[in-house]
């Protein structure tokens, strides 16, 4: 609940790279009260005030909590937040297994705590324009590629000590690059199944998969091929959709779209800095704090997450 000055109390659980990014955006773009919960580490280079226990969190009474700690802690942290009755901004993915998801949803419903699952690429101008261009089109087939080099993700850190390299901590391309699965749902429609293979083609990771080749079946009968890897020296990220009478190819790195419809072909350029689309996502979330049916709420996102987890655990 906002105070007399219209400020929210926002707690940030986890000040890794993405947690700091959200904290900087919140501090730069809003005048809300910010607090960091640091149970293990102490001190931060953002100058945010800190608390060190859930007892203190309850006493502080946050209105909103950003869950940005390591993936393996997402669900247990979100359950504690829901018990406080605060609105939850849950960084992707929901967790590293289905354990606790149903209980989290139950607590959210009981406490009337909304839970938004954050997949910010939905807010990229190139993706929003792609969705617009595909409206009323008969989708024939889709393919998506997300290829990068894990050691270059976080300069100055030992990538093999990061959760991205470790399966049990929620690492590997299936969860770390699950943006692509979410984009398939956002652009094409509900996913019926995810099949394919995953594995380690290099020694980039400790034990998590560094590539996955997937076949997605949609409820509408369409199909998609999705390739994920973080062992390639060539960075690529695009979505190509063939529809009746044309195609659209959207490049998420160059922020360009090639759109062909019949004999007409055009190139669209939609430049966007990372902070801008993250800010759009934050605006969306903060503007829907009283809307339990906001986009990609837990009840909506859990169905896709279950299919992602099934693929992660059962694929070869």
C-alpha cells in the first residue's frame, strides 16, 4: 500500500547482476522506498539500505518484492513473500523444478498476493512489433535460435562457479534461455508439448546442458524448432515465422525485422537499450499490482513451466 506520499515499499531479494539492474532502474525512475534483503552477504555498491532476516522483512511490511536471487531459491523465497501478502515480481524461471509451485499458487490465492513471472523480452519493441505483424496470420512454421558464449556473459567472474554452469542450481540452456519458450507462447500461442534433445557439446559448463534442440507443438496445431546454446562464439538471437503468404524474421540482437507479405518486403529498425525494455516491464508490473490476471501471472505461466521442466528432466 502506498504511503501518504504515494510511495511503495519495495524489497529486493538478491543483488546479483539482474537484481542490481532492477534496483538501479527502480531508483532512477521512481521515488519508492527500496530495501535489500541480504541473508548471507552484507553491504552493496548501490548504497541500498539492507535487512538480514525475514523477521525484519515482515516488520518492514513491503508492498512489493522483487525475487532476483539464484534460481534454486526462487520458489521458497516467493512462498515467504506471498505469506507477507506482498506483490511478487518473480524473475524467470519460476524455479528449477515443479516442487513447491502448487503451494506457492495456493498461498498467493489465499493471501491475494499477485505473482508476475518476468520474461522481459516480451517488452522489446522488435517483439511487440512482431506480434502485431502476425495478428490474424495463419502460422505455418516457426524457428527460433538463441546462441551465445557463456564465459562472456559476466566479465570479471568465474563462469564455472555461477549457477548457469550447474544443473542442480537451475543452470543449463533449458532454464537459463527459457525466454525463447516464453516468446513462442507470446507470439504463436499455448504450447502443447516440448520434445527434443539436450546435452553437453563442450566443457563450458560443470554439468549442465550447453545446447538443446527442441520441437514444439502448439495447441493450434503449428510447429516450431528452437535451438539454444551457450557454447558458440557466434552470437545469434532471432525468431523466423513463416505464415500463409509470407514471413517475418526478427533479430533480437540487431533489433531489426524483415517482413515479407506477398510481393512486398520491408526492413524495420527498432533500436532499444536494455534498460528501456526492462523499465517497460517494471511499469507494466507496477501498474497492475491489483490485477490478479495480469499478463504472465503464476497461474498462467506455470503451465508452460511444467512443460519446460518435463523436457529438461526427460529429454536425452
